[in-house]
C-alpha cells in the first residue's frame, strides 16, 4: 500500500510506470522505507522543493484513499503479540514515517489506540528515521530510565538505525516485509524474528511459539506500515 501510494505520487510529477525515471524512483522509495515521505521526495527531487512538497501531499491523499477503499488488516499475530506484551507490563510505542494524520488514520482503522501507550510521527520530533529522535522521544515519554533496557522492533533499515543511534539494547529485525535480513543486519539489527508473533518470546528470552498454519492468516498486502519500538520493563 505504501509503495503504491508513492508510485501514484510520483505519477503526479510526470514519472510514470514503464520509464527509467519511474524505475529509479521506485528503487529509491524501497531503499528509503521508514523515512518520512517528504524526506523521500526531497531526495528524489533535490533541486525542486516545490515538487517534493506537492508529491508528499499527493502521497498523503493516495494513502488515505487506499485505506478508505480497502481498509487495513494487522500483520498476522500482531494483536496477540501486543496483548501479551501488555500483559507482561511492556510499554509500547508505535513509530512511523507517516504523518501524524496518517498514523491516526491507521490506528483508528485498526482500533489500536487502546492497545498502545504512545504513537509518534516525524512531526513530533526535529528529525525522522534514520535519526535517533523518534526513539529517544519514545523513551523519554514512556519513562525509560536506561536506554539499554529498550528494544526497537521493525522491518526497515532506517528504523533499525534510529534505534541503534538512540542506544536501544535490542534491535530486532522483522523479516515479514520491508528490507532483507542482510540489509537489516547492515543497519545494526542484533536479533531477527520471522514474524511479529515471536516478539514476546524474544523479549523474555524464551523459545519462539510454534509457527501458525496457513489457515486463517490475514493477507499481508494490507499490513499496517508502522514500526513498533517496545521499551522493556525489567
């Protein structure tokens, strides 16, 4: 959904499928996953801030329209993992490269406001991912006393770098979307999980739960585009 919204935004700037410019843009978009949309477009249009701003607005509209059209479904196992983490006293912050407005749309659609303690977007800090500002803000607002007692969990290299630069003690790469294991490892990931359902066991140092069968799984194409740092409680 995110990459399609980027593609539609690029099209408003004359960059259409089937062209070399389009291929270049989509490679850059994929490499920049997790970063604020406006920063991605500033990288694509470095000499034209007006085009970057216009493309960012188009991205916002495209993403919202896609949510209105098809809705969102959580990543398989996400709700169960969050429920278990909260049962264990873990405080949870959703960190996203989306605007504050779109983060609200996502959480409203998923009905997740009561499931998380905090949600942050690039508008809440001076700099978005890969800078440490979002993770540091999450730690401060959730009352984390020791940064090494916090974990960052996400599927993008920029998110992992955000957690690393903030000093998080665990940097867990999720392999169900976003970037590859090698890319996440290069960004600083210290642990890997194949799906978010494994997160509670990872934080507790337990064996991961058995893999779920294919029956009843939620289609991944509508996954919510949010990374979730989970400050651990000793």
